[in-house]
């Protein structure tokens, strides 16, 4: 019941002029909305994981809304500098994408170019030089995609998994990952296992592989993106954040070295993979010269925000246009019930 109420409230506030007044206020001018996206579907990924993937048409609708709302979309680096200096233009917004999947290059970049909007891509680099789907998420996708045709019985080493429910598919995925760990399977072994899984589910593995679903951008594509004005920034090399300082710094160093090799510039901004962070990470990042770091916590950034703990708005298929308008105007964050509006 909360979501219909929130949407009705936001529509009423928009009609009353309160949303526009908030968007044009000095309070909003001193704040930065950082939007977060992940994947832009090549096929049906937004039906599989609507919290992480959107369709190209959906993304274009969001960029059109940004344009029509009068938002000032800034490059992240410039936005962070101007936030700290108190020199943001009205309705400042920065656009970020996490991970660096091929679908960003294929679907997001042309739209960003069409609307003349800058964006930051937080790139995990290990899979850039290993042109295969990211194993864990790929197996999850295959289990979902093949569920309708699966008639029961054994699957890989699993005994009669239930793929009809999200819970059953999660249990099946856990079983696959546990098997991989127990057997100590190599990258090549895991690729072969994914191919076998697709075959047993009746899926066309070769076609999915050819489409490059859930594969990362190649070094050449990363270089082209950087040349087109996309800021390529840090997301760790292997999409993980170890609690050990030596390992953590190593992830940043490997990530930075790879990005610099692909783009010719040293990255200075960071995003915590999966939004996972600890207070211990902050001095480690500072020592590496990292200027800003973004989280997955819902909020609007102000001068009082810690530069290494910047909040974002995780935009996804479940947020209606009026809800994202509330976030862009700042109104959703100025209300006592903003937590529900921004995070649901």
C-alpha cells in the first residue's frame, strides 16, 4: 500500500508547485543527486533482474525526463569538486553506471551521446581480458531463462532442483557454486560447466555467448568509451572488497593499472562493489589518492557528506517517473518519509 500512497502524494505535490519550488530552491542547489544504473538489457535481462537491468527504451525515457526536468547533468569529477566548493548549478545531477558490462557500450553509450549527457562508468577489470560471461550471475541467468522448459530431474550434479521459484533457483545456484568451490574449478572448467548447464536446460549457449550477455567490455571498447568522453573509474579489479588492507590496496592498484592501460588516464574516483564498505576502507582509499567514493545507500549528497561515502539514487524499473522526479527535485529527501520514496 505504501507505493501507491507515495506516488499519489508526489503527484499532488507536483500539481501544487511544491516539487518545482524545491527543485529551484537554494537548498537543492547546494546538493547533488548521483544516479546509479547497472545493466541495459541486450535481450531479456531486465525481466530476469529488474532491480539491476533496464531496457534501452526505459533508459531513454529516463534521459528524456532528465532533459525535460531542467537538470544540469555534470561529469562526476566536476560535480564532486563543485559540491565541495559550494558552486553547483541548479538541479545538479551526475550519472553513474556500475560494473562495465558490454551492454553499456552497446546500448547506453549511444543514448548518452544522443542526449549529450556525460556519465561515469565504474569498471571492474578482470573479465575485460577474459571474454566470457561473469560466471556467478551467468549461471543465475541461465537457471531463470531455462526454468520454464525444465521438466525436473537431475541437473548437472544437482538432484531434481526446483527452478519454478526464485528460492529454488537460488538454492540451485548455491549448489553449483558450492560444487565449484569444492572441486577447485578453474576459469576454463567454469566456462565448460556453464555451457553444460545451458545445454541441459535446452538453451542455445552459442547464441547467448555471441550476444555477449553478461560479458564485460573489452579493452578496446573501454578505450573507445573513454575517447567518447565517458569517465572510466574504479570498481576493484575482481569486484570484491577484502577486509585485509594489503589485499584491498592490491585490488585498487590492479584496477587502476588496467584502467590506465586501456584509457591513458589514471582513475581517481571509486565505487564500492555491491555497496559493501567498512570504516577501515576510508583511510586506505585516501592513501591511494582516491578523491571520491560512492555507495549504494539512498540519499542526496551535500557538502557535509563524507567524500568517500557519497549516497546515490539507485534507479531501476520499480521506480515510476514521478518517484524519480521527486528524487531529482530533492523533494523526496526533504520529507520525513523520504527513506521509503528513495529506497523502495
